[in-house]
C-alpha cells in the first residue's frame, strides 16, 4: 500500500497449475479518487511459454464509478514497439437509460495508414401499464488517415472519440422496440442511415403478422432502392427498384 487511497496491484496468470510458466502479468496503480470512484492505471504483458513477450497492452486506464465504467488501452507487440491498436470502451447506466461507446484505431504499418471507428448507442426505457418500450439512438463514424495520425481520447466519464481526422463515413440509428408484459416482442420501428452507401433503411415489425417489413431509399433523392419482408426466422423476399426480386435465407439476400 502506497497510501490510504493508493495501492500497487500485480496480477499473475500462468500456463500451468504449478505456476512455473508465466502467461501474463498485470501491473496497476489503484487510486480511490472519492468514496465511490476509482481508477486503475497500468499495463498487461503477455509471454509465450518460452518466456518471450508477444503482446503488451500499455496505457491501460480503468475508471469506475457508481453508474459508469470506462476502459482504454494501447496494444503493441512489446513494451518498446509502437501500438498497432488503440481501444476504448465505456458505459454509463442510469435507472431507466444507458449509453455505451466503443472506439478503436488500427495502425496499419504495411499500408502506411490508420483506420478508425467509433460508435455510441443509447437506450431509454419507458414502462406502461401493459408494455415496455426501449427507445434506441445510435451514431457511428469511420476515419482514415496517415499512419499514426489518429488516436483516441476520453469524452466525459465513459465516452471515447477519435482524434486527428474527420469522419469519412457516418451512420445513425433511431427507433424503438416494444415488449408486452410477458416480454414478447409486440412492435419495432428502426431507421438506419448510412452515408457510405448513401442509403436510408427503415423497418417495422408487426406482431400480428410476425413480419419485418422495410424500405431502402437513396438518401439524396428519396428514390426507392428496394423493399423487403422477412420473418422472425430470417426467411423472406426482397424486391428491387427495377422490379427484380430475390430470396432472403437466414437473414442474407441470396444472389
């Protein structure tokens, strides 16, 4: 123990039950920032059975509070190598709502570029006399940049965002899902907008028919690209704007 609020923590895991072949070591400084919040800052080092390092996760930061958790780290092949992945995950949970974020940067040394993505999904619960509705909202973005130009930074207590570039693609999700008092799905309405493909997908589930029906439109013009109808087992049909049609099997459109 370093002090009443700070403590060193080491975690060892072994390949064998005799604890002679070290698999990984986690070394952290644990800090109680308040009576209900704290942080763990440190690293993980992974070893082969011959004792050489094959992976190192540095800059690990775990923040914990009464209604949130956030985890971030940088993955490399050794302590001295540049990270090939930056990763951040976090959630904030309240009584009737929650929000989670996942973000990652992939440093592709052979291609001399970075690729990154970040997504946040929020849900809000509304309880009625005989139904429960979950409102869903989400956003996501993809990024590209020169090698080692992109990174991650924490946002608030549990969020993460990509730095060093502007989104090259974006998606958004909005809608709701409704359940009966027996937890049976009674309704669903979702809309997904995808800037990469330039389309917006709207779909509705009807309990009476147990079918999901939807429309795909070109976002810029509003022209119908396709309509579809699919059962809860993933079987259905798709009709394209030119009049052609196809089958949907196991949730996949058959070519």
